[in-house]
C-alpha cells in the first residue's frame, strides 16, 4: 500500500471503499493487522512520543480522520515556489516564530474559507477522509463482516454496551461478542488488563474496536494484539462509542460535509478548546515550519 508522509508520520491517502477492500483482505488473511485513524492532534503528540510515532508508522493502514490531515498532505506536496536557503538572512528565533505564526494563521484562514466557500475544493479534498465512527458503521454494514465476531473495548461506564445495542438494532446480522468499558490509568498495569485480555481472548473475536483515545488506544493495540491471536483486525476509534451510544450528539450533516465537525464539538464541549487549538493553529504552524525547514 502506497504511503505518504506528514512530518515523518505515515499516511495512506485512500478512499473509504478502498479501506473496506483492505479490511476484507485483512480478515481473510492469517496475519494480525491494525488500523490507525489519524488526526492532527496525533501528529503533534507523535513529535514528542517516539513510541507512539513508531506504533503509527508500523500500522497496516493509517487513514486520514479529518480535514486537517488532508490539508497538510496537499500543502506539503505543493512544489517549492521559493527558497530561503543560502540567503544571508539572519532572523532571530522570536522573529522567525512570529512570522511563521502569522503565515500559519493566514494559511489557516485561507484554507478555512476555501473549504467553506468552494464546494469543488471541499469535495475533492474530502474524498479521502474516513472518520473512525463512519468506518465502524461501514464495517458493520459490509459483507466482509459476515460470520465474523466483533468486540468493543473502551469509553465510559456502559457506553460500549449501549453502542453495541444501538449497532445491533441498525445491523441485525452483526455478531458482537463482547463490550467492555475503557481501562483507567490505575488499572493499566494491574490485573484488570490481564483479566480483560483473558475475557477478550475467550470471546474469540475477529475484529476489535478500541476506543481509549489517542495515543493510548494505538499503544494498547500494539502491546496487546499478539496476546489475542483470534483478532485479525484492531482499530483505534477514539470517541466513536460516545456518538454511537447517543451519549454525545454528532454534528449536523452540514458540519460533517464541510469538515467542520471539530467546530461543532467545540460548541458542545468548550473545554476541548486546547485540543482544538492544537488540531488547528498548532498543527498548521507545525506543518508550515516543517515545510519552510525543508527549503
Ligand atoms: N477513554 C477511555 N479510557 C481512557 C481515556 C479515554 O476509555 O483512559 C475513552 C473516553 O471515554 C472516550 C474515548 O476514549 O470515549 C476517547 O474520546 P476522545 O474524545 O478523546 O476521542 P476523539 O474522538 O476526540 O479522538
């Protein structure tokens, strides 16, 4: 599978139907696989978390979950239009940073408006986006899941179970063999993880959806997949169970279609402001700095 890179992080720019084709072959194979649904916050986290970076880069598929990733791919693939290398410009650190920040903000506003105002650009860019939650729905309705067993792990108390009930109503043919809430920090090294592994193993699932938030879910998958030999495919799906269970309301379709679900989430959960700042401004700045450093 052909991969591109954003700041040394692997990414497969493929459409949802191609992701489903890959999943079909994963489920037919004898080997174990995991998929990462990548968002800008994860790229920021991976800059200081080497282990997380390795786990992402070792994944069988890393798919763009969000418009920020697709924007960065577009931005980084553009041809160099100017070079500042070898020029005798001495810019102090503060000035460079301020300049980059202004450029990042301008670029962010420009892209934001372009996405908002140009349906053609938006459609073109969003062809390759697959949200974790949409992937869960698509897998449940795909024929490759027929006769396969699914296990849900993650989210708060009762949330995975409620998500399982809702999905079963929507897709009566799916076979959900277990649903367990997420692991809290204190339990990670304790017995709960071992007990959990044992219970998942006994349920013998082919597919494991893991909703522990990034980077925890990806690292958990990487560390525990081998202990669960029946699992042919594990996917980190972030807050998907919260939405599927109805605990959190998903953004109206207009926000989804315009790639602005994060803005809706900010309305619902203002405390996410730091995360949104990271996913927008900080990420844009990081990508811009990376591109300028490459000149
Ligand atoms: N979560 C968990 N255990 C943890 C941390 C998070 O089960 O130690 C769950 C949390 O309840 C939520 C999901 O992981 O359901 C992550 O949600 P978040 O909003 O961070 O995901 P996003 O969709 O933004 O990636």
